[in-house]
C-alpha cells in the first residue's frame, strides 16, 4: 500500500525506469498488398429432410455478412415467430427430400472393399489370439 501511495508523487520516468510502452498494432490494420477483398460466400447448402435447416439455408442467404452463431440464433427466433402457413413451405420441402432419399443407390465396389477389409482384420485378430 505504501508503494502505491509513493508512485502518485514520483514522476513516471523515475519509478518506471524510463521505459516507453510499445503500442500494439492490430492485425487488421496491416496493409494487404495486391490482395482483393474476398466476398463471403452466401451459399446455403443442400436441401435436407429437416424443415428448420431448410429455413436456415434461406435465412443465411438473406443475411450474408453475419457470423454463423448469430444466423442460428436470429433464425431460430424468426422460426418460432412464423405462422403455420409460412412453415408449411419448408415442411413440404422436407417431405420431398424424404421421397428422393429412397432413390439413391450406393456403389457396389465400396461394399466389397469394406467387406474385404473386415475379413482381413478378423483373420489377423484370430491369428494373434490363437496359442502356438
């Protein structure tokens, strides 16, 4: 406490040792030589079988410059305030995606690869556990 009291009456050059404080420059102020500013992409993403996510996709396009956390919070508030009529559009989109979901087929080659890998693993494990 006594030291703090003395510092008030002593000039800063004496008790600070005459050190000058360095100013910190923020990274934003540095000049970008020859770089053009990139525009944030407003791509919403693909349609899903979730009506709320379909709504957020549209909301994200309207509010392009906002951060993702703010888009999620504000979008949820707007979704809660929406009437059933307005939401129906997004429910219909979700239903149409459920119908399209059954049309997709997987490649057979991927299944074969996975099975062969599993067989190899099983063989290795079985050999390691067998007493010799």
